[in-house]
C-alpha cells in the first residue's frame, strides 16, 4: 500500500516543481486519481506529460503498489485558465 503523501513525494521527486493533488479512489491505497501541474509539461504532448509522471512512479507501478492511476496533467498556464473557468 502506498499513501497519498508517498505518491506526492514520488511525483515531486521526478518533477520537483509539481503541484500535485491526489485522491485515493477505493480507500485501499492502490487506485489513485492525480492532478499534476508542472512547468516541465510546457511544449510537451499530453502523452509525454503522462510519461513524465509515470516515470516518477515507475517503481511503485512496476511492483503494483499502485495498481491504477487516473491522471490529469496541466501546465501552470492551463491550470490557471481552468481555475478561472471553474
């Protein structure tokens, strides 16, 4: 089992500037939903952005400590625009 704070630490280990919001979808510590905002995503496709996050979580994903991850990624500009609309 991986705690939400551990998932945040892992993501920030790979993307130090990332702002991360994590929700445990099942309460079991292996199915998560994440929103990640990072300047590292600038100019990268959504697939490349997700690959950066998955790269930071590689060990936990490989060992199935994290079984499923619903992921949304945003640049800071995209997040600011989304926040103004919401």
